[in-house]
């Protein structure tokens, strides 16, 4: 029998192979993005349109209200930070959807790749999309509205990190639902963000929400992350309390999301749902 | 190489597999046959760990599933005639992805050799969307054999191929099996192909193994001259009998 020489044995060898698999998945999705012009809209056109919309709204408000300049800054910083959640969520959830659209799930499931390696590969690729998408949003804000996100300083990075994690957590819930209910549930990949966005105080303090929605808003980690972001604009420094609430509640949700996806994957195998994609 | 005992799978009220025992030895070429709905694909999916059996167990390349799934699948190749090629990838990119998933070094050389084995080296730069269904099937088979697996599992691999290409696939699979000692488990509705490719056939009917032996022995056990007649015989029974039967296994070999 011919035995192929695989990279070393033992833990180091297995780690090398795991990294090889992670990169393979990231590269696969990069090819898909590069060859699907309409999917490039996610990281180019939509960030640009969003910043144009909220930037122009901010300009209009600033001309008619005394507090206009801070509203303008809230709107623009909010939409740039929102794209951290949007890009990380969309990249991960549409990564799985791409496998269902191209009927590639069965092929992947019969390889030695683990579910975690697959997720890490899509996340790695998602980071590239995130940098491009948020970069386009930030560049548009700077070019069209002279709003420089970098003036918020390095303190914005932990806020963005929490929002990145929130995006992945939401994506895991979407993936779990798609595994259970099939492609019919894929509209959630985009729709769920439109439910989270108004409740999270992306552009305004949550006290602006109807009273009955405010407790729900407070329960969302995004609310506290965006509050920390606005505090930076208000020159109040990094609000570690808000950030801690956001970070810890996101980690708690991450644990729930991983358990949910694991359970749905078990159900997927038990009920033979893979046949939906063959 | 592969051992399964007492596999049972039901989807809602429908029993797809009703207690299948199966064994494939190293280097052995086995066909899993039966009419549509006999439980072949569900059985294959359970053998590969894609579908969890309701009852029974699977040992794949010496690894018990599901615990040893990852180690086992590193030594197994799978292709199905009904699966498309990922559309946005060129053939060499698609194969490179799977070479990476199997942890292969020097993948460029291996990909070129694997494409040549099935006579489709010229397709390396083609996009999935530019291939005919037969060419896509061939690329799928190349993907399954790329890492020279110890067990190849092929679900209707030649369903969309013309006779000349199907013959080339058979030659490639036989060559790989002989060179590497790879075992082969294949499903097919082409009985002539099975007789050329496989030394043992296992017939399923209504989710149960009803015959197991060499093509000649199994044909004789049913009183027929070839597998085609056995297939038609079982397909007729499938239409006439209730879903879960109690037929005993016809052994071609003592």
C-alpha cells in the first residue's frame, strides 16, 4: 500500500493539519467572494450606502437642532460600529449557507474536518470581510462627512471586539436554526440584525425607546457596547462597567449559542437532514 | 476495514434501514445494491457517520463511530454522482481544498496525478459551472481518491457518465484498488458495471440485507443468470411486500 507522507504525527502534526484545514475553508470562501460581484456588495456598497444614509441624516439634524453635532457623531460612529456586528455575523452565517446553496455540505461532512475547524475557517475569512467592510464605512465617513473614527483612539478597540463576538454569537444562533429548519430559515441571516439594531441603542441612548422595550434593550450586550462607544464620543473615557456587562453577557450567550448549535447538529445527524442538500 | 452491526434507521414512521450487518475487508470491492428506497444511501450515510443510527454500531477503518469519526474519515474517500461541484471554484482549487482538508502535503503533484489517472488533466483550470454533469462526476471521483484512501465509498458514481467514461472510471478505480490495496464500497443501478468492478455484492431490500456473496453466487441463489434479473426480482418484491420483511439472508458463500 502506498502511504502518503502527511505532516508530522503527534500533537504538533495534528495542529498543523488543523491549521491547514482552517486555511482551506477561508481560501474557499475568499474564491467565492472574489467571483461573486453581488456578494462584494456586503463589504463595499452596503457600508457606503449606510454611511451616506446616516451621515446625511446627521447633517440634516445638525442643521435643525441644538444638539445636532453630537447626534451627527452618534449616527456616524453608530453605523461604523454596527458594521462590525453586521460583517462578522453575515460572514459566519452565510459561510454555512454557501455550503447549502452549493450542496457542498455532504462533501464536507465526510472529511476529517471538525465543526470547530470549519467555523474557525469561516471566521478567519470573515475577519478579512470585516476589515474591508468597516474600512469602507470608516473611509466613507471620513471622505464625505469629515468624521474620523480614529479620533476615538484605541479605546474603541475593546468595544469593537465585543461587537465582533456578538456578531459571531448571533451567527451561531442563525446556523443552529438553519440546521434545524433548513434553507427556509436563511432569511434570518439578514433579518435578525434588523430586530437587534433598534433595540441596541446603536444611534441613540435606549431611553429613547418606548418604555416597554427598554428592559429588553438593557438585556442585550450590544446596548452596553454601543453605550460605551457613545461615552467615548462624549469624552467620558472608556466605560469599563458597560464594557464588562457587554463582554460577560456576550460570553454567557456564546456558551448558550455553542450548546444550541451542538444540539441542532446532533438533531441534523439524527434526522438525516443532510439529504436536504444532496 | 468496515464493520457494521444491527444498523436501524427510521425517518418519522418510515423504516429506511431495518437491521443491516455489513463487513468490507481490506482491498475488497463490494457493491451495495437494491431498488430505489431499499436503504442503500441511508446505510452509506450511517457508515460514514453523517447520519446517526437509531440502533447498531459502525467501526470504520478500525475506529468506532462517532468517537473516532475524524481519524477514520482521514482514510476514507467519498463521492456521489448526484453531488455538484462547488460552482465558484476552479477544478484545481476545489481539489486543493480537499487535499488540505485531508492534510496532504505536495498537493499540486498529487492533484495532477489524480486528474491524469481519470484522463481529465485538461479540466484543471475549468470552473465548476463550465463542466458537464459527467465531468463534474469525474472530478468528484478524483476528489474521493486524491488522498489514496484505504476505503473508497462511492454512491452511484457512474450514474451520469457515458459508457466510455464509465469504463475509464472503472479502470481508474481498479488501478487504485490494486496499487494501494484500497477497499471499495459502491452503490450502482448498473448491474453490468457491478459485475465488472466488484467481487462481492450485498443486496438490500426494504432496509434489510437479503443476499451477500459473489455476483455469480448471488445470482444462483435466486435462481437467476445475472444480477440484473436478481435486481428485477427484488424490485418486484419491493412493490408487492410490506415495508419491513423477514426474509433470511441468502448467502452466496458458506
